[in-house]
C-alpha cells in the first residue's frame, strides 16, 4: 500500500525552509563522499585511549579551554564594573546639570530684578543738573 504526502494547509514558508535545509544537508553529504573518494580519506573514529603524542595536545587543549573560561569570566566582571561606573557617572552628571540649570535660572531672576530696580530708580528720580550762577 502506497501513501502520498499532502501539503494541504501547510505553511508555505516553513515548507520552503524545510526543503532548503534538506537540500543543504544532502549537498554537504555529497561533498563529503566526493572528497573521501577523490583523496582516499577515511573518517577517523575514536578507537580508545589517546596515543602518547595526543595526550600532551589534549592536555594543552584542556588548559586553553580553562584559560579561555577564566578570561571570559574576568571580562564579564570588568564589563559589569564598567557599566556600574558609567551609571554612577551618568547620575552625577545629571545632578551637575540640574544644579547648573538652577544656578542659571537664579542668575536670570537676579538680573531681571536688578533691571526692574534700575528702571524704577531711573523713572522716579529726576536728575537735575545744578549749575551755580555767578
């Protein structure tokens, strides 16, 4: 008994994506087989304990992985510290800006009041020039 696959009601973008992935997998498998045949290469499988030459290399790889993990952790800690310092500086900068704005407004108010007082003085006081007679 033969069964047929139906794509009725299926999402066309998902079907397209599925066939692209299927094609990529089959292409990579074909390429692998092609290179194996052309170069006479056989895939090496792990067959047990490492050879004497591989042991130092495996140890070096393990050490490098540990060093990488340590450096990554140190970098993450430094990044977090830098972010914290940046946040502190931003808060301080915001406070300085607010203080400067308050000082600027206070200065404007004082200057306005001085101008008003000067105008009032000039309007109320009539300057008479006194020239003595001889």
